[in-house]
């Protein structure tokens, strides 16, 4: 249908170019729980797995993170993996390491080659962002430049500006997630997604969060969002729905939108 841009890795387009790609999060707190959660996720065949390492209790021990990343890679059956530390200012967990240590961790994970993409926030210090970008690119990985607003939905122009900023920063994928205060805000996000899709060359990922925002997770791809996030075992953000339910609706929408 080509309503969104494919996300390309060395082996070609993820999911063979299907749209939208479905990503499920890993949010367990210790090694055993992460691997059990991963087993449950793989059974549901997501297109991408995001490891939210800010949930992991061993984030301050690089050797533990690398060891677990290796086990995730070995068990993921070829499913691409995003490595993400979400900051507290953008809805993440409180962690016992500072930003320089986070960047050291990113470097080590990129060198390990146990993940395919890393997510780093646009709101970060530009110097820090550049370090994360260089670490990813030197390792031949993609960097997702992300922006999360858990308070409100900015105006269309402000959301589009985030997509443009991501492209200008040198990122490979742009991601925006915002919180609606009213159902009209979902329309704002979708309109900004469509404009962003037309304005930048990067694949973009967008979503409106919360109960109203679940609508964007169902048909945001029709406005240009390449990925939607679904709950495999536990949600990593408000409004994520079980992957099985999401796929039922996606199948109906895709069938309805397919050329007759």
C-alpha cells in the first residue's frame, strides 16, 4: 500500500516492507524475567522488539546488560531489537547512572552488535545526542530520535518540527509520542504525522497515548507512521493494546483500504 516508509536494515526492509510494523516492549526487571517475557513475546511474532533497559535492575552493570543483550539476541529468532533507555523527563524509569554513564552503556551495546537500533531522545543535550548518534553509526546501526510529551499534544507545526529536527540531526528514524487531552488531539497528531511523512525523507513513528490515543495505534500507519507499538506481556506506555487485538483490527483496515 506504501502509506508509510519502510525501515531498512542490512538485510532489507523489516517485515518485508509490511505496514505497519508491530513493535512489542520488554520491560521486565531482571534477567530471568526478561527472558521469560521474551519467550512470550516471540510466540506472538512481533516485527520488532524494544528492550526498555531503564526497567532493568542491572542497568548500572554494563557486563550484565551486554550478557543479557546477547541472550536476547540469541533467543529473538531474528526479530530486530531496539535498545532504549527512556529518561524520567520523557516517561522512563529512575535509574542509578548519569548521562555520561548511559552513553558509555550505549557505546558498549553498539559495539557488541547484539541490537539493531538504538533510541535516544531529541530533548537531550546536543553534545550527548551526537555521541549516541556516532556510537550507532560507527557500529552500522540505526538511531531513532524520539520525543515524548506525557502532558499534552503540541500544535501540528510543533510536532512536524520534531520530525524535521530528527532529520537534520542525522538520525535514521524520527519518533513522536504525545498525550491527548481530548479526542480532537488525536486528529492533531494524525494530521502532523501525514505532514511529517510528506516533509521528511526519514521513516517516522508517531502515536497518541492513553485511551483516546489507542485510535492512532490502530490506523496511524495510514497517515504515514511506520511502526505501531502493542503490548506483548506488559505495556511500556499508556494506551498500548494486546498485540492479538491490534492485529485483528489492522487486518480489517488493510483489507478495506486495499485496491479492489
